[in-house]
């Protein structure tokens, strides 16, 4: 999965989480609330994480090395996405801006990701 797609999915997970929280705070019945983000997050993990083949005679250290090597890049990209979203939201908050909502910050971030602003090597 491309880095930009992971970043967009992370923004989607956070946006869904906000929708759920707003619905709960508004007192909406559970049937009226948006679906929880667990499904979106699980789908992202399933698509991002590679399958790992471990030889039957591998030592625990070899298994750990294989798992770290296989999962490291995918987890790094996902953590980078959540860090980017958090930083974007924190910068707006810390600047004291009240003219933009957190959803709008996430929407702007999604547009920047789509435009390639956060592509590696730029």
C-alpha cells in the first residue's frame, strides 16, 4: 500500500472517530450513531501488514528479527500518519485558532496528502 493511501486512511479513521464522539455527545441512540472505527482500523492493518513466513526450525531471535523486518516499514508509515495528523491538529490548537474545526483541519490535511505534500523525498 502506498504511503499516501496509508496517510489518507489514518485521516479517515480520525474523522470517523470524531463523528462517533459527536454523535455520542449529542445523545443520539446507538442505532443512529456512525459505525465504530475498529473495522476501518482493522481493514487498514490487514491491507498494510505483510504475511510472514517463519521456518519451522527458527530460533526465537530469528522469529523476532523476521517479524521486525517485515512489520517495521508498515508500522512506521502508520505511526507517521497518526503523528502527522496529531501535529496538524496540535499546531492549530496551540495557535489559538477558533475559526477552523478539527474536522476541517483533517480535511485540509487529506487534501495536502492528495496533492503530494507529504510524499517521501519532498
